[in-house]
C-alpha cells in the first residue's frame, strides 16, 4: 500500500495551495521548478507549511477536497495546529 499525504503550500504572494502526493518533497520541488500545477506556476515559488498524517490515496483525495472547501481562516488554523 502506498502512503499519501495532503499538503498545503504558501506562495510568495501569501496564497495557499492544497494538494496531494505520495512524495511531498519532490512535489514541492516540481512546483518550484515551474513543472507543478498551473496555479503554482503563476503564483510560485511555494513554501511547504502543512503535511497531513499518512493516508490512503482515497482518504487523501477526500481530505484534499474537504480542505479546499474551507475558508482561509480555517486552513490557517489547521496549519497552526489548532485543528486536525
């Protein structure tokens, strides 16, 4: 079974990007090299600010959708450790 993670990255313009990966460090490198998501190419470079506990791919995708639906203030609480 592969281990997956939900991550949040902060752009230089202070925007938050949420994604999933089974290798977060490589994914952040991709974002910063201009080969990641279209959003991060336009708003990068990015800094990793949150990584979830290990999840299955299905759990990670569901959690990503959940977090993407949150307002910024709630995401910041997750990043600071006030939420799980």
